[in-house]
C-alpha cells in the first residue's frame, strides 16, 4: 500500500559497464519522472573497486535521496524496472555478483525496519560497504541506521577504522568517459 505522505528514501546507485556516470545520472532523472517520486539530492560519484566479485571494471557509485508516496515494495518495483530499462540483465544461474550497467538498491526508507521475502530494510550490508557509506555520509551523515541506532557518520568511521578507505576515490559528474 502506498503512503499518504511523502517518505524519504535513500537509493544506492552503481554501474561498472558502459558510460557509468551518464547512466547513473540518467537513471536518477528517470526515477524523478515517476509521478509519486520527487528526487532531492544526489551525492558525488565515487570510483570504487569491485566488492564481492572478480572484475577488471571498477564501479561508479553514488547515493541519492528522494521523497516518495510509493510503499517500499512499490519503490523496489520501480527500481527494478528502471534497472531493466537501462539494460540490466540478471543472470541468477551464474550466482554471485556480475558486472552490470545499473544497480539500484533501496538502502533506507524513513526509519522503517522490514524483512520479508522481497525486501530487507535497512539494506542488510549498508553498514559494511564503503561504496555506500561514503556517498551516503556526504548527503545524510546524521541519518540514523534504524537497526544499529548509529548515524551514518558513526558507521563510516567504524568501517574506516576496520578496513581503511582503500579502493574508493571521489570523482566528478563531469569527468571524461574512460571506461566508467
């Protein structure tokens, strides 16, 4: 069921195939064309090493905040449809992560904690991934993780203390296309 008042949601965006910066910007604008979505803020892009997969292609990652009247499940459907629209082909038979033109993850939806067969909120790996925490802290450092009861800034500091900040570089939306 859709919500009567706009909810804030944070979306992780990633791509490591094609002109990734352009793909992320176009996908973000596409989300904003939905009548029940108002895009708010998009972080800087970050060039990041692949995590959990082998690939020669680095990713461009960003995080955006939007307001929506869609329920979390309907927002997830919109994200999946947008991935498909921008050429994402899922190959579940291959298992694990694969290179992709576009990856959109629903990270946070207000302070909702949800777990069902389709969706877990907040995103279960949010607090472990620099490629999410760094751009998320840029636009929402004081946002609280609903399960862990810590701010994004605190989670980022903890993750950096554990693993450093290797493999992630702030980039620009205007950089020349050079593989991503």
